């Protein structure tokens, strides 16, 4: 089975917003995300980057023909992880709901 064109589009947009530094404008807790230069802060943390993309892709849902039906939710969950990692020292951010084990799985 091939990845659908809609999934490829959704993933491309997520990657674009992430690396362009504009993910904050698309997610619920965007203000907290905009307070840090997350792309620079996470650039030297490949395992953290891997986890961000795992959370995003594990949360994506598609209909029977491959159309992504929850892009915003998947981006929000990935952004929550980024915020939690970037604000870890302050412990000012709590992910709600907490991540389920299936969301964190690396494949």
C-alpha cells in the first residue's frame, strides 16, 4: 500500500511549519510555542526530533480513501511534546491529556 497523496501533503505541511518556525500559529498552545526558538533548540537533539515526528504520525487518522481527517489534532499533539521539552526546566507546561504509550511508539 502506498501513502496517500493527502497524507504526503499533510506531512509536507507539518514539516514546513515546523522548520519555518510557524507551527505556533496553527496549534492550541501556540503562545507557549512561540516563546521559544524550538527548531534551533531541538536541532541537536535527534532523538527528540524523532519523537516529535513519531507523535505526529501516530496521531494521524485517514478515511478509507486516504484523506487525512485530523491534521490539526496530530499537529497539536506534536506541538505539545515540543512545548513540554522546551519548557522542561520551568515545568510550566503539563500535557493534557497525557501521552498514551501508542502515541510515543517509534516504528
